[in-house]
C-alpha cells in the first residue's frame, strides 16, 4: 500500500475537555499532532496560573510518560483578568490568552462585552509576548452576521497594539479572510477542518443535523470557498486550528443542543483529501505544520506520521462521541 | 376576566397527520378553526380521489359527529398527476392541489423538479377552479436562498395561468412578500405563526433548538419584519396558513432531525398577542378569517370562539409533541 510520511500537525485550537472525556479524546490529537493549543473554556475555566498548571498536569497525566506531544496552554481573557495575572500566567508557561465575547459559544456566559476595558490586559500580553486568540463574533448580532460585525473590533485592537500577535480563531466568512489579509503581519487567522468542508446546509439544508452544529455556525458556499482558497493558498496568515470540540452524543442529539464538531480523529485524512482534491497537496504541510508554528514563534516540530492509502469508514462514534465525517469513506488512514 | 369573542380561524395550511397522531392533534385545530386546508403529504400521500375520500373519512371519524369544523381537502400535485385525475379529485371535493418541489421538506422525495411538465395539470386545475398551493423552494439551492430562487417559477406559472389561483405557501422572506404584492390578484401567500415570531437565530443562534427547525427555514430579522408587516397590513393577498406540523419529540430531538413546528395549540393566543403588540388588532380577523376564505371563494365562516385574558404557560408537550412557544407565558387563552 502507498505510504506518505508527513510532518506532524500543530493544531492551534483544540478542546481537550477534562477527566474521563480528556483521556478518551486526547489520543486522537496526540496521535496526529506534535503540539496543540489547548482551549481554556473548561468547567471551571482556566483563569489563573494555578488553573493552568493544574490543567497541564491533568493533560500530561492522561498522556502518559512516552507521549510525543506538547500541549500549548492558554487562559481565558475575562473581565477579571489583570495585567499581573497575565505576567504570572506567562511565567507558568502560557502560550496565549483566549477571549470569548459574552455568550457566543460553549461556556462563554462570563465572556467579554466591553473589549476596550481590557486594554491593560492586551498591553500586558503584548509586553509578555503572549498571543491573543479571539473568538471573533459580536454578541447580540444575527448569527450569520456575527463574525463580520466583529471585524471592526479586530481592526481596532490590531491598530492599537501593533506588536501584539492576534489570531482570529476559526474564521468562517469571506469577509474575515479579506479582513485578515489586509491587516499587518501581527494578525493571522486559524481555520478549522469542518469549516473547509461544510456550509449551513449541512446543518439544516435537509434534515436537522446536530453533529454539524458549531460556533461560529458554518456559512454560505461562497464563504467556504474563500476559506478553502485561503487554506490552500500558501498565505502564512492562515493555519490550522481544528476547534475539535467533543460532546457526548446525548448532549448533541437533544434539546441540550451543544455546539461543536469533533474533528480530531479525522484531521489528517480529511485535510489530505481536501488538499489533493484542490491540487494543492504541496500546501498541506505549510498549513498544518509551519505557518502556525512560525506565527507563534515556535521552532518547526520534528516529528512525522505516516498516512497509508487504505480505505476506511469513519465510525459512528468513539466512546460516545460522534466524529466529524462519521460514515464517510476515507482514502487515507493514519498509521497507528 | 376580560373576554373577547372572535371569528373562528380558517387555517389555510395544516398537517393533521394520520391514525393516533391525527386524533391527538385534531382537537387543537378544530377548537380554534372553522376550516383548515389539510396538507396531503401523508404516508402514503393523498394522490387520487380515493385517497382524498379515505383521508377525509378518517378525519371526520376522528372529529366525531358534533364537531363544528370542516376539513378542506387537498391532493399532492406530483409527476404522476393527470388532468383526468384532477377532475376526479375536484368531483370528490378537493379544494386545492399542493405542489412540493423534490426533496425540499417532509415526504417530498417524490416531488416535482420539472415545473413545466405539469402545465396540463395546472390547466386542468384552472378549468376546475382548484387552487394551486406551492411549497416555494427551489431544490438544490443554498437553504437561505431557496425561496428567492423559486420566485421566478412562481412568476412564470402566474403569467401563463392568469385564471389559476396560486398560493405561495409559508412565505419566509421580504423578497417573497414583495414578489407576491407585485403579482396580479390570482396570486396570494399564506403566512405561518412561527415565521411571524422566529428567525434563524431561534434555531441556532444560541444552542441548537430542534423545535424551531422547519421548512422553509426561518430567515433573517428583516425578513420576519416584512412578514409581520404583510400580515398586519390588511393586504388581502396575505392570510394565515399555520403549517402546524406535529412530530413526536423523539423524532425532533435526535439525528432524525424532522422539520416542522406544531403551532396549532397556540394559534389564536399567539396571533392575538402579536397583533396587539403591533397595534393592529383590527387586522387580526381579516388575516385569520376573511382574506383566506375570500381568496378561496368560500363564504365567511360563521362560528366564533372566546379568548379570555387569563395568563397560562404553554406546556412542554401535548401527547408527546412539543408545541410552539412551549414554556412561554401567554396572556390569552382559548375558552374550552
């Protein structure tokens, strides 16, 4: 069977969850990724240096001693975050702070509404060399317009903190792609796998599909096309952040209505097929494993993983969590 | 307590279902409506004169002998419908034929893709004085654009059959309102209660809410505003067709993802509050009980029902089906 060996992924946006779920989902990420930026919207959230150390410890414990995987830790930039707190977080190894506007996604009820009130925090992050990761949706705006409505805030922060590295997370619109391309080099965007595949129609165009429901919601076909073009273009402002977000099936298929797509199990096979389809396979490694590291000031990761051309069907569930592309036949599988 | 007595509703679009579900949902419609146009997308569908007679019999049996309610029967306009069949359906008391484009909603897998191929059927319907009810969504188009993409088809049929009465069912967009207003008097639109209340954000703006998922999907706030303006304006081209569409909760809250909102239990209380809020209460009866009858060539219904100003909370379910506005406090209740 045909093999290709590729550099391991740096997944610059992942939800690893906690406790039992952490140990179930972590192997999928650790098997394909050299590093991953671990989101802090756990329950309770990662707010302080102690929270960060404790969460990293639980991840390392779940990994075991032989794992070839580095979690890049983040904290939640909340109305309670202080410049001193930022410095302590940096000292304990934080890579980035993640800002959630109020109420826009899972566990963001305590999020930010007044973005200007946090200027001292951005200042401290800029001085400490921490990256500011933005969930770029404006609260209170119609869902399909939330990301576009946030772009003026992104532009303002980027203008006022020219040395602060800022990532617009999980961009979903052609407007966001255009905005990020037009901003200086301190601004980049992460792109998920699922937003490169799906549109709003995958959520509700036929029957309602809770497993394609995520925040930001997938947009129009022309938006998806702009994301694919950005991902495969070789522009270093766009790199992978999967936003893999596992929820138990019972919390997706019910009136709980949890948002999130669990893409970790299919990251490399799904991306490999997509880049092949668009005749841009040479841009895959830059997108998955170079541009993110470069933006974050990290050395290239030196691990590789083998992909084998060996058809398989994505299972309906892994430990009670439905993966992205469940039921789909994939051409490539990751060597175990 | 304050009472108002209003003319009973003519609900010009309702799904009464079959068997056990029929007997559970019918009392809600029959209690508030003098007449209702009963949709034919049952399993199997109402395609022939025999089907129509049989379905009407099962509705009358479920009603019982003392009911003050008249079901207006429809048939499915399908690729197999013939002009002769149309005449037989008319002879057996059909009021309208309903055309479902292929795959756009529940039980429409056998729907129409070539609208022109049915011109002999429209001709027979025009001659027979039957109304053509259109599910106005173009298959294969992005969900948010399906209704707009259908409007050119509506314009063509209206132009080619100037004596055929045509209803664009459950209009959801400002574009559809504008289109229908600009067409001659043989074209009208029905409006649902839920599309006067909700937007896409009620489906997915926060957590995913399967109970607000319906076809056509609810659109943008400015679309809802245009529908409310049309409903309350006194323009006789716009009248109530609730599209009340009950599904068991287990078929909504799962990966079955059934489309439909069950509004029958709250029709009058919800509409009364809405028209009051917009200071157009004098337009309520024309919308619910005059314009539809007039378009369909029916005499005004002569029954009334009392609304009592007596706060109640819409229950979470009636016989396993979640009603529209479940959990909401309503000011008015229908006297039983």
